C-alpha cells in the first residue's frame, strides 16, 4: 500500500479529531478504528478500518470469528455485510464516536480520500491514466442466472449503471450480448473479475474498485450517486 511520503500516523489526524473514536490505534503509517455496516436482515457487521494518508482505505472484516475477508474497500465491505441499500458506503459504513454510530461521511476520516479524489490521483487509475473498472455481474430476475457486464468504456458503464437501477432486469434486457434465459450461466470457476491490474481473480481492491469517475458517473442521470458525484466534481 503506497502512502504519502513524509506522513506518519502521528500527523494524519490530531488527538482532538479522533477524540472518543472506538478502537483507535495508530500504526507507523496508518490510523485504525472500529467500523461497521448494518444490514436490516443480518444485523451489524463489524470490522477494522485503516486510513492512510494516500487516501487509501482498508477494512478487515470481523463479522464472524472465522471471517477471512481483509483489505476490503469500504464498498466491498458494504456489499459483504449484506447491506440492502448498497453503493452508498460513505453513509452506510460507520464508526463509533462517543458511543454513537457515525457515518464515515460525517467524520474527519475521509479527509485524505476526498483530497485524492479531487486531485485525480486515486489509486484505481490504470497504466494509461484512465480509471480501471473490473467486470460486474447482475442476476436475472426471471431465470436467476448471473450475467457478466464489462466496464471498459463509458457506454458499457452506462449500460451496467442502468441495469443496476432496473430492479426487474432480465437477460432479454441485455444490450451488448444477445443472451436469453435459455443460455447457460458462466461456470463458477470462470467468474473472475477481469479488469483488475493486480489479479484476474480479484474480488475488489483499491486498484479496480472505482468510487466515481467521468467514465462511470453521468451528468444526465438523476440517481443520487451520479448527482452527488456531479456536484462534488464542481467543487
């Protein structure tokens, strides 16, 4: 994990800024606190959030004693927790401050992440300087088979974006690949998230999980995710 040169944990945040945050730990190049995400169905999934000066955020999940999920992005942790209204991790992932659950968006912990996003130096950029997005899957509401979506271009990202918003998405709605519910589902062994620069079997990391860029967010879309991105990009 690359971190900002000359920054160590002692200077990331002041003691006052981290006052009464549960599970506070200062490492050599990070600050760690207890975090969590709440699912109405499964309850609270608790983890450990590490914040780096580079803007990188890592979560090690402790939802069960045997959980092996670590180095998750907040978005991946949100999904892993079973949160029903996913894709709003800044609001859904929380820390405990003064005994209360506080959304990350209302804490100082996103200071370096937000700075990195605004300067365009976020770690999900590929070798050509453009953001990298791994493949995604959506399950058909009719046949219950998962279908792959490749996110290499803005057009592909828009098709996926609109498909996610369609709660009744079906195989017949596919615009790129002409598929039907009669077509076989990809074998589990082939369902790798192609597109990650680190590993074809990556399940989501800070290299391939994009929290918003000019390729996957749309100014003509009225969903809250796109509206928030468009407004923040102007600031």
